[in-house]
């Protein structure tokens, strides 16, 4: 008998992989969630319910696993989808933002005409860890004139404090404290 949305525990569909990508790191793998249709559908329905109150005009996703969340969610909500990517990955004119990492810097870009000034954009990624990439994405969207009322992710690693760095409401489905 198929599971119903109320019976599905999303945590059972996230696989922890120790020592990836390096020793001492526990990687939360969403591929097991993605390949389980009913659980993936439940995750999208739950995120849609949490994001709808922010009344977005469009959704943005951060490369690359953020695309896996934002694109189907945009479809679910009847909205468009904007890609925030690494440098030199998008055709046409782009705008970008450099940001600091723990050891060095990175850059995130989007097409210059991807959002219009005043549009309400909710930013999505698969995981909220330290919040650096999410904060950079919010900064880039604001640089383009967008209003960013909220961000969202499937998973939050609460012990890394990313929510505080993001500085706007952040909706997450699963929270891990270690």
C-alpha cells in the first residue's frame, strides 16, 4: 500500500554519509529523497505550504542542488525560476557578487535581466549550513532590486549558525543539531 503524505517521515529519506567530502564531515545526501517519488512529492508540498505565505513572484535557486528544489517548487506554485550560478556559466549579460568563504572567496552570478526591481523572490537551496552562500544569493538578488522576503532549504545544520547569517526568515523542513 502506498505511503500517504502524512505517513512519510522525510528524515528516513535522507542518507548520512560519514567522512564526505573529507574526514570528519557528515554529508546529508538528498539523492535518496529525490529518488523516492512519494517522499519527494511530500517535501515539495511541505515547502510550498511554507513559502506560499511570503507571496513570491518568482523563485531563485542556488547552483546546483538548489536547482533541484527551486525548479519543481516553482512549478508547484505556478511561478518562474531563476538560476544563481558560478561564474561564466550563464549566457548573456550577468551581474555577480563576490563573497568570502572560510578559506578564500567565491562568486555567484545571475543573468542581468533575471529579476525585475521590486519583484518578490524567495531563494532556495538544498542545505543551510554556515549561511555564506545563501547570504550572498540574497545580496545578489537585492543588488538587482529584488525584494527577498524569505529563503528556504530542505535541510538546516543548526549547529553551524547559518540562519543568523542569512538575516531573513528561513524555512527548513529538517533540522540537524549535530
